[in-house]
C-alpha cells in the first residue's frame, strides 16, 4: 500500500495459527498477554515469526507458547477455557465485602480526609442497633459463600456497641446460613482502650490502622481535631499491644498482626525510605503505597498535600526497588498493590480485589452501608453522596434487598463502564488481564463514569505498576526476582488455634 512516497509495512499474519492474545513492547522485548493471566516475552524477530505462523515446534519458545494458549495448532482449548473459568470464578458470587459505617464521628482532622467526618459530639451520626441488625440481615442475603464485614467511620470504635452487635448477631445468624465470616476494623487507634482491645482479640476481629510514616510525617498528615499535635505515639502503643498479645495467645505472627495503611502525600516524598524502614522495624510485612483519592476534604487541600500521578509513580518506583532490595537482603516485606498484580500474573487465581477487576466490584463485589442505613455500591459512592450528589444511593436496609441493590441501574452502569473488553483502548491493551477501571474516580475527575482512557490517573497508575513489574521480570536472568515475587503471592488462611489443654 502506498500513500504518496510513504510505504506502510504490515507484518505477515497467519491468523489461523494464533491463539487470542494482546501485546505490547517493553524492555526491548514484546510482551504477550492472555485473558487467563498467562504471559510470555519474545524477541522482536520471534514475535514476527509467530505472527507469520513460522515459529514451529522445533523452536525453543514454541512449547511454552502452545501451553499458554498463544499458538492454536495443538492447543488444548478446554484446558485454556478452564483456566479462564478459574480466573473469573468470582463472577456471579455476589458481594462479599460489606463496609459498615458505624459512625461519622472522628477526633482527627486528617489533611486528606475523604470520610465525611463529623465532630465528636454528633451522636446523631452513630448507627443504631436497629439499623445494624438490618445491615447484617441484608448482607447475609448475598449469594457469596464468604462474607467480610469491615467497620469504618469516622472512627468506628466510638460506637463500639454496634461493632459488638454486628459481630455477635452476624455469627448467630450464620448458624443457619453456613457462610465463612470475617470481621475487620479500620481504626485510627486513638479511642482504643484495654477493654475494647481484649474483646477484639477474643472475637478474632482483624485490625487495620493508618500509619503514614515516622512521627513528623504521620502527625503532619493526621493531626488531632483542633490541635497541633498528632496521634503517632498512640498508634505505636496499640500496634505494639496487639502484636504482643497475638504472640501471647499463641498465634502465628506471620498471620496475626495489625495491618497498617499509609497514604502518600506531599510530605511523604522526601521521607519515603523512612516510611518503609519504619514498617520493617515494626514487623509489618505488607505496605500499600497508596495515592490520594479525589474525594472529600482533599479537594480543598490538594495544593498542600496532593501528588499528581506521574510524580507518584516516580516515588513508587524508587520505593518498589528499595523493597525488592530489602527482600534480597533477607527482609520479609511486600508492596501490597504489586502483590495484587503479581497474583494475577503469576498464579492461576485472581485475588478478587474489588477495585482492580473487570467489571469493577462496586455493587457486585462490595456494598457499603451508611450510618443511617443508606446502601451504596462502595464507600466512594457514599463519599460522593456526602458531597451533595445522591446518584450512587441504591436504597435503604430493611427496604431494599441485596438482589435489588445488585440490579440497580447505577450498578449496571458501573459494570458496563468498567468491563475492559468493551472499552475503547482497554479491549486491546496488553494490561487488560491484570487491570481494572474505577468508574467513581472517573466520575469525580471527568464528570462521567467512563473517563478518557488512558488519561485517567487510575489507568496511569495500573499501567505504570504493571510495566514496572514486567520490566523487572524481563531483566531477571537468574530467576531470583521471580522467586521473591512468587513469595509475595502466597496467602495462608488465618486460623484461630484451639485453647491450650493438658495438666497444669
């Protein structure tokens, strides 16, 4: 084909010889990816030979390409289909994550807060026990065999009676339902006391707190309401308390420990190494390097605390390489977002992380219940509602069934807006088997659920992280990094040990 003096060169293509795949170029190689999560790196000449149907059985790459589903002739189509079914087995299970907003009251004034907090005297924003009962009844309607209740706020421990009620009533109701139940608490630790702590330990409630780094970073990000001081010392005290008690109770510290989340702000940029080293010193084995969400108070304070996505990714890459080096030196710590992608890349399963999947888990993998019983597809939907837009309210507990919430037009719209196979550019992107679209983020930033890919920050983030991982795997000549990354994908269920027996 000629256009004036321009000759357009097209590769020779024998489509009948090829299985379905997407491809991209990185690290001087061509990356092939498959919907099953399989991937393979080829040199450019070998890729051209593959396209032309000339990469035959005698080629060194042929057997692996055939086994992974990239070559059609001799491919076990049923085995490939089974791998795909396994990867997507969460489809149709229904919401498993149920976020319970126990209260909006909070005693901190975090610079990036997106939780629509209220002052500590606003007891009218506490969930009632009557509403809590309806929340459990609604959540247990989900067809999912696994239900996880996650308590959030505000600071949920200021309404501790609701936490206790949901745990106790949920377990009572589950005697008939026979599901696997988990309970977790997201807390800033500032209202913790020994009585609450011992009840949480006795009832196997998992704990997650916020720890943004060393004291000068954490307290700058998360000051007390109306005070200049922060809560770093309190957080450290209770992390130590719980981790000590887990050991005293005979629980495996690899599985039973306080998890912590950090949020990346402008303050983090100059102190990222200190943040990671603090987590290591505390024995925290998983650090999520998270960018800011575009919700709530952050819209007013972005110029002070905000970090744009290109700058976040530069920070993330430096931090990721530091974490990898720590692993090479024998330190066990993983980066949480990378670990999610690696589970998709290196294992036959998908972690079903509701925010990074296709379609998105909002409304179909998770549900959020506001303190007043309003149902939302996710906590972000609740935040948008608190900002004055009721678009994402799905109904109310006691009036709306879980089935009605799942089938709500807003949930359907978000599913369509996040189904990568149907989105321009996403449908042919090499990262599609590992990625996920965030329609609520698109709505906040661009005014519609779809956004303009690949210009959305979440697309930049997911593409950037996946590329970093593949580039490092491509350069992993001795397999040492692959072994580290494989360890990052290993998960073990937490089991409560039986009580000690024997003669005293």
